[in-house]
């Protein structure tokens, strides 16, 4: 059952006490002069020298191995769109909380003030010594595909774009379970996808990998049904362009088995579902 919260509830939650949702906490003793001498100068020089001699020892003497950067430029935040890096920060802090409470992984949220793909990639690459992994978040499509692809090739630490892979994994699992419940074969179902951003395209790609026939997927973006006769399609949408004679969401949903909503809400009516 969904929990009802008001706009003011959300604002109060984020602003009460110390603003925001995260803080940095020491993991070693810091109560005495000796503790501080070990944590900083002069004791800190010893692990520095060890790491200088063998960079892999950074995982033994620092928090790098359990530290993830959640990075965005605020160009595709939730369903809010391009609202900027500052406005994206509450979401990044929230993702950091999820990492911590469910996996005990520490997070620094990083909001970059750039929409340039090369500049974004250069900044993230420069941060590699600090982090054990990179979680890309809320970056507009198609920029997110190039950014993730290049970073995975150029970095020596794990890189994931949560909007793509996290959503697709959960959605794919739900699809398999639902089909088992209704006793339908995955290669026979017709799927309608509302949305054509990073999450929608990644879900559709995973559905195909799981067994959905590509020709049984109809995808809809802001301009309507993605059809083969539409000009200007980018290389990410083209594989899901349909030849069927459908032009609206209502037409696409007729005789469909699965609806995947990854765009704005309240666009499906009871009448559409009945078809």
C-alpha cells in the first residue's frame, strides 16, 4: 500500500536539523592525541609510502574499495527532466542512503555542471583514484549511453548507469514472474513501452535478451509511436521502430500483454486496459 506524503512533508524531511540527508563519519578511534597522530600527521605518512610503492594497497589502507561515486549532471532527473545539477542533489543523496542502508556501501554524491560529454568523461576519469566504483545517475539519453560505454572502456573500476541497468534488471525480473503467474510464453507476448529514454531502451533490450520478439515491442516517445517511417530517429531508437499501423498509445495497447510505463504518469485509461 502506497504511503501518502505531502509536498510539505517532503520539504520538512529534507530541511529539518542539519539540511540534507548524509554526513561523513569516522571509522577509526579519534578521541586521543595518539589517535589523531595516527589518523593524520605523522602516522598517516606510513600508509602513504606503502601505497606509493604499490598502488593496489590503496584498497588495504583507505576506504576506496567501499566508496562509490554517484554522479549526475542533472539532465534527466526522475520524471522532472533537465532541472540542473543543484536540483539533482537531493536525489543523489537519496541514492547514497540506499547504498548505505541496504549494502553498507559508502557514497559521495557528485553533481557536475556540464552538458558536454567529453568534459563529463574527463572529470569522472580524473576521479578514478578516489573511488572503487562509479554509479552514473539521471543523465539524459542518448548522452548517457556514450558516457557509460566510454567510461567502462577507459576506467579500471566498475561503472554502472543505474537508470539503464538497475531499472532493466528489476523490470525483467517482474516480467518473468508475471508471465509465470499468467501462464504465458515470453516469445508470444506483445509489449508496449511508454518512454524511450535510458531506462526504457535498456528494459526493451533486456526483454529481447530474455526472449521477447523485437517485432512484438511497440515503443512510444514524446512524438508518438516510434515507427520505421519516422525520420530523425537516433541509433538507439531505430532497433525498436515498428512497421505496424499504430500511431497512438490507445492503438498500441489493443491486444497487448504487457505495458511498461517509463514516462509521465496518468496516461493510461481504464478503457485502454480493457482492450
